[in-house]
C-alpha cells in the first residue's frame, strides 16, 4: 500500500496523534543535554536533520514519485510548508530563552486558535462538548500560565512571545491541511513538512554561523531532527486525515503533559503544584472530548 494513500481509522488516528505528541515532547529534555550549540544553531541543525531524513524517507517510500513537479504546484502546500517552518523555528528559539513549561503552556493556546479559525473559514459549528472541553483546557492552561510566567529580566517573557507564533502558525496549518486533503487526489501533504524544514534551514543559517556544536551536540540534534520532528510530524499528517482540525489541536495538548514530565525527570525542571493541577484539567478536557465524540459516532 502506498505510504501517502494509507488511510487509518478514527481510533488509529487518535493513537497516531498521541504517539506524535509523545515524540514531540522530548524536545525540551533533549535540548537541555546540548552544551555548545545555542539559539539559531540548535534550530538550524534540527531542521537540517529533519529535511535530510524526510528526503531519504519520502524517496524510498514513494520510489521518488513525491518529487514530481506536479506535487509542488499547489499554493496550499507551500502555505503549509511556511507554517511548518514558523513552528520549527519559533519552538526551538523559545526553548533556548525560557523554561520548557513556559513554552509548552504557551503552545497550548493552539486548540482555541484552531477552533476559532476553523469556524471563521466556514467550517461546521463546534459541538457543545468541544467548546466545554476547550474552556476547561483553557482554565487549566491559564492556571499553569499564571504560576509559570517569570518577568525577571524580560527574557522569559520574550521567549513566551516567540512561542506564541507556534500555535498561531499551527492553527493555520491544520485548517489548510484539512482543506487540501478533502480532495482525494491531493492527499499527500508530507512534502510540506520537508518544505518547512528547508525554509527553516535557510532562514536560520546566517545567524547560526559560526557553528559551535561538538560531536555530542550533533548526535542530540540528529535525534531531534529524525525522531522528535520528521517522524511525529509525518504521523500527525496521517492522523489529520480522519481527525477534525480542533481534534488534532486538542490531542496535541498532550505534549504539554508529556513535555513537562520529561523535563522534570531528565532536566530537573520540576513543575509546581499549580502546574500539576492545571495539567490534570487539560487531560480531563481531552478525555471528555474524545469520549463524547466516540458516543456521537456510535450513535
């Protein structure tokens, strides 16, 4: 079966998206193991290894068909690619400027942005339980946000403002991707991830010079590029075929819980009690939304 034609069911899509968030969530703890590379260099090398692994993987999986000119003629593919590049770049820059919890909590604004944009673009009205789930998640995120915002020298605030670019770009990305994939003959959005990685490389290369990464740093950065970005982003693209944009964004909130836990365990960035409580509300929102969605499909 062709890689780009694989069609998972709803339950499989949820599982794929959860796996994607688990892999995304290792960014914080892995980035804390990097000792020499900083800022734009970290972003450049992660995007470089993402582009390299996707170039190899897509070529093998599609026997080179993915590189046909016809695959790259759609404006929506390039819009999606630009969104990916913004997410790739802003996320890693923010991680080098503030705590893992601050970045991930800011990213959690995604479901609200995605749902509102989906509605503005003429999508189906959101169900009552989805709005309640978004509200509950927002309360949990806000509770964590208040406890985590640090305004000591403005450095943390700057990092969080950069991090806001990620959910903004993500809301456009998931809605654009869903619009394109409605057409059966235009389902392959995997090249957009490659485009995003290449754009990120081009943008971050000049400020990344001169390179300071040592061999150990390069190994960690390669791990980020392949297993924290290329693979989970591909899984997210597959799962988005069966999931609505706001469902994708809601499931992506699991990255907050996973990421804070990884950082706590592997980088000694212990979250406060308020972060734990807020995270519990986010999980409750996710679980309730999926449960009621399942009940509706069964009905």
